[in-house]
């Protein structure tokens, strides 16, 4: 099993394929050539999927590429488990579909770390999922994190620290904000 597959399995994401890092690097090179200032200001990038399954990765990415999703949330402890650095304002990540193919470059515009219960209505709305309400955000994210934490032998509680991230789509030009 590869490092990426080991990481996915350790996080309970067993049905997600490896990410196409070569295609992601080519996408980054095209973005960097067209936007050298933004790329040089934050030259590191991550390559990731949304969600923990092929179906969820595709569903959430569609909300980014053709819908209202301009925010996402992740448990703080998952960054350490994945060996990933925390995002910072201006940092980039390449979002892949459920097959591991890179689709868009995203740039972080706002970050906040806080407990699960600190999410507000505006963030829930910007995340663009379900009916975009605070109630559905809390219900669905709690359900998601209970499932993903249980898959790795851990428990989720509302006291977990969450990285709340707003972003813009910056590449390719036809999908950029």
C-alpha cells in the first residue's frame, strides 16, 4: 500500500483512490505561470479530496465548481494525523474528484480555529451544503465526524477543535471566482 493509500485508510477513507499528484503538479504549474504573484506568495500547496468517499468527494466538489460552496471545515487533529500543515490565508490546495483527478485550485481567504459549537449561520451558509442552515450544518457534520472518527477508533465530541476555512476558486480560469 502506498503512503497516500495508507493515509486514506488510517483516516477511514478506504474507498478513495490515490490522488494524481503528477496531474496536480501540472495544474499548479499552469496556475503559477498565469498568477506568479499569488503562487510565489504561498508556493506550497496540498492535494486533497473533500469527504471520505468517492460519492461525497464528487458531490462536494460539484458544489464548489458549479454551486455555492466557498467554505469547508476539518477537524484540527486530522491535519496532524495526515502529516499536513494547517492552511493559512493565501495558501492553496488542489481539490480532486472522487477518482483522484485534480479539478480546481482553491486559495484560502479566511481561517479560524474553534470548537464545533462555535460555527455560525454565515459559515454554514457559505459551506453551501444541504439547506445551508446552521441546524443542518451541525447535524450533518456531527454525523460525518462521528462516522469518520469511529472508523479510526476515535470518538467525536462537540468540544473538538475545527478549522473553519473560507476560500475562492482561482484555477482554471473558466471556474475561477
